[in-house]
C-alpha cells in the first residue's frame, strides 16, 4: 500500500473537536499506528469497516465535467470524526486507512485541456493508472476480511472498486448504482462516464442495476445497449417512480435486490442524483436525501453487500458558508451503511 497516504493519530486529533461530556468518533476510530504494516494491522484489528479516500477529479475532467470532486474526502472526514460515538454507531468498528496519493497526477491533469486530443488521451491514461491503484487497494481490504467504504473522487473509481471486489472473490460480481446517469458509455478511454461499461466488458461486472436514472440524460445509443443486455443490465428511471408514479420506490428497491442478490455486490451512490447537492453534475430534480439514506440501508443490510462507494460530491463548488454540508451528508450515508450491518 505504498501509494496510500495513511491517516495518523496526529492527523485525526487535528480535525476532531473535543467537547466535555461527549465522546466523538475521532476519539474512538482506529488508524494504522506509525511504523506498523498497514495490511497486517488492518487484518488483525477489530474494526469491520475500512474507509479509503480518493481525492481526485481527473476522471470527471476527462468526461468534460466540472472539477471539484477531489474535495469530498476531506470534507466527509471532518464531519465523520465529529459525530457521536454511542450505542447506535461505534467508532471502534471503523478503521480510517487514509487516501490515495494522487498529488502528482492531479498536478499534471491541472495543465491538461480535454478539448485538445492529445491532452484528453493523457487524461484517459492517468485515470487508467488510478484504476490500477484503486483495484489493488480494494482487493487487499476485502482479502483482509474487511468491508471498504470508498469516498471519491469521480465515478470513474467504480471500475477499480468492482475489479478489486471481483479479484478478491475470484469471480465476476454485481453492482447497484443510485445515479442520474448510467455511466455505461462507450469504451473511448477511461473517464467518469464509463466505469461500469469497462468493468462489464472486461468480465469483472456480472449484473448491473441503475437505480433512478434520469431519462433526459441517457443517449439513445446507451438505451439501445441496455436493451441488448437486458438479462444482465437493468434500470428503473426516476421519472417512472416519482413523476409518472408507474412504480414505487420500495418495490424497485426489492426488484433491484432480487436481480443482484445472488452474488457479492457493490453499492454505488452518485451524489448528483440528489437535488441541490454540490457535485460535478448538480441537479434540481431527483431523489431526496431521505431516499438516498434508505437506499444505502436497504442494500447494506444484506450479506452480499461488499462495499459502499459515495462519489461525485464537490463541496469546493459551494461558495456559501455551508460548504461543510456535503461532507455532513456523506457522513450520514457512511453511518447508515455501518448501522445496516450492525444494528
């Protein structure tokens, strides 16, 4: 794990706001002790969940999206460590591993313009490099017997999550994705819009369900592809549930679960599916925060739920005094996932 910047106990202390009479998460969560082997400590520690951050927006940039997703992990961490350690959710069940070291890659990508052909090709190559790192780390976390919670970053990192899970399990795996988009676009080079199609094409993704896609933002060609792959790729649109009322939210949770439950599956959640959450593709229409939390709880509680990935949040795009709220939302979703498996 040489490319991870491990979170230290000193780092943790600097972002934990102590208060008399209270016990904060930051006082109880685990970190890898200085000098210890990260894999050995992770394998032997009592925590069941491991948080791993990917502070990048290179995949978003390569997909012509708005940068800013690199800021989500730090924001989420600051909120998470300051929630209460209590009977409902215990900090001792969580190891905060740290973040992928992408400083060099981010600096290079900052100088690249996706409108220039050679620059765009280089962005694809950088995303591929990150893919390899992410899949390797996720593979190691799962082989250590732990459940990864990944905070992005762009949705390009779904590919590394799925590949890492599949390699750890030794077989193709499934995924459920709460998203306004399919991220199942053409294989033109790696970016945030084709993580699932690449994972599918390369044999790591067996079954895929897109929960709540927005009909206005999926191309005819992608819909045609989904139709051709109907036995392995399914979806329900937001409009079917919340606009035309042809289906209900709860019935579609169950239908999606029946589709993916037979094998280990990853839970993906793109924050651009929730209205007014600062993200690379911010929306005014979509499922509520309450529905997002219910989604995480519903899929998290089943034994084959193998990771949670929350991505595309971009708190740095919020120029108000409430830029911490994106991180606070991510912290809610993280604890909902942990509670789904422990309460």
